[in-house]
């Protein structure tokens, strides 16, 4: 019997997913609504698979996955979300998750994703698979400054600057990109050093001028 724990702050989603999965004879499911209760649940019961909602109060799915990995390195963890995964793909991979599945998935698709993850295989939506090569090609941009110095920004740095260009604060940027605010601030410091500027506004203008990010 495979034991699955769903962590989702929407009761209807959790119970609906539980009902779908338990149509399989070898799957048993429990549901909790608070991400902060996941560790305690794992101490009491040995689960094979965790389905974590991406957006939750307290700890979001990515933060929870990272935290649980420290104690349960072999646990199969899937992110379960209704949002587009393409913009968060690298961050999900860096969180060392076992895979991801959409909340719009059919029962067969959901079960397939779980069984594949248990075999250390990952199911990737076709539209996302087609984007991966393009994303890889664009993940690092390098230009030369007017002084002839080579300047490059990685994907994380580009993403943070794009959110700043959209008017988001450091805190809002952290929430949207599923990072800690400290990580955003640390990355910004690195950007300031690369671009030889002292503020978010200067960094944004310099990056746009150099063509490292698009102008809004």
C-alpha cells in the first residue's frame, strides 16, 4: 500500500484529490491543510509521496520541500499546483523535488505522475518540455559595458530585475519568485556589484541600457 500525504490549504481540492487517488486499490491518502503541520505528520506516519500545494500561507510548497528534504532526503515530493510552472521551473528543480503535476490533471495523469516519481522518473508537460531548450539558451545573458568590461546576469538575477521593473518591492518579489527576502536582497547586492551601481533604480536603468533585461 502506497501512502500519500496531500498538503493543501483548500479543503475541497485536498478532499477531491484524495477521492480520486483512493480509487486505486494500492493508494491510501491523508490530507492536511496547514504546511506547518507537515513535519509532525511525517513523524507519526511513514509516507511514500507528498503532494504539496505551491501557494500556501506559512510555508509555500517550495519552502516546505526544501525544509523536509533535510530530514527526509529520500522522500518523494511532488508540487501540486494550478499555476503555470514554466516561470518557476528552475526554482522547483533547485528545491530538489521529485516532480510536479497540475491540479487540472485527470485521475490517470495524477496517478501516472505519482507512480513515475516513485520510480525516480519525472513527467513533464509537453508545453514545458518544448520551452526548456529555449530557456536554457537564454538563461545567461552577457554583454560588454561601455568601458569594455564583460557583464552577465544569470536567470535568477534577470527574474528579480524584471519584478523590480514591474514595481514590486523586495518582499513582493520574494513572494512571487518563491524565495526568501534575504535571498532577494543578497542577489541584488551581487547585481549592484556587477553593474557598479548603488540602488535598485540605478541597477534597473543600467540593466535596461545594456540590454540585459527588456525595457517596459
